[in-house]
C-alpha cells in the first residue's frame, strides 16, 4: 500500500470522487485519490499547510475554524456581495448559482477569506439593487420636461408573452 497523504487527517473521503473538509464540511473533488484540491482548500481557507511539521498548523486551523475569516474587511465583503448580485442580475443567472460547487471554487480561489452568502441574502441584495434603480428612474422622470415611450412585444420559445417599454 502506498504512502497516505497528511491531507486525510483533515478530510473525510465520501466516495471515489469526493471528500469533505472536517473543519467547514465543504465537499471537494478527490478523484482517483487526488489530494491537490483538498490541499489548496486547507491552505487557502483554513491556513493549514500539511507539508509543514510545526505545531502552528493546529493552532491556525482551530483559530480559523472558531474565529472565521477575519482577514476581509466589511467594506470589501459588501463590495463582493454586491458584485455577485450584479453578476446574477445582469447576466440572468439563477440565484442558485451561489450554491454551485464550481462557483464556490472560483470565489474561494479568487478571495479565500470571503464567505459566500445564501440565496436568501443574495436575493435581498438583488432586490435592493432593483429598488435603487427604480428610485433613480423616478427621479429622472419627475424632472423630465418631455418623455416619449416606445414598446416592443414578443413571445418566447416557451410561449411566454413579453412587453418591453422604453422611455426616451
């Protein structure tokens, strides 16, 4: 039998393709026994370098588990929250994308200290963005001397009727 990676002290194998982090319970890829994804997760999220044989790893892992992710400011977190909401709204993505493993992996790679918000929180941020847009549009309409409207009607492939109204 081959040498067992130290990564498995921090992860539990679920099946041939997946493993679960023992700290945050995130399910990660472990295809064919590969530990590279788990290793990157441990280093990036929990600040655990399994290749180092010092006692600071256990201290860091406990601290990151109990304290959370303190390296990200509230302003930066809010900025990321709003960018994710804008991405979903502008590109017409489903809100459930925030639960997707690929999305979580991307965000963790780009900003390891960021906690992805729930669908409910993301929906509230999109609603706030919409409400702000409506307020801005109403201010513009109230101050306009003249307004011209055009409409466009169409039916989708799913047989849903749409009407778009544009104010000039």
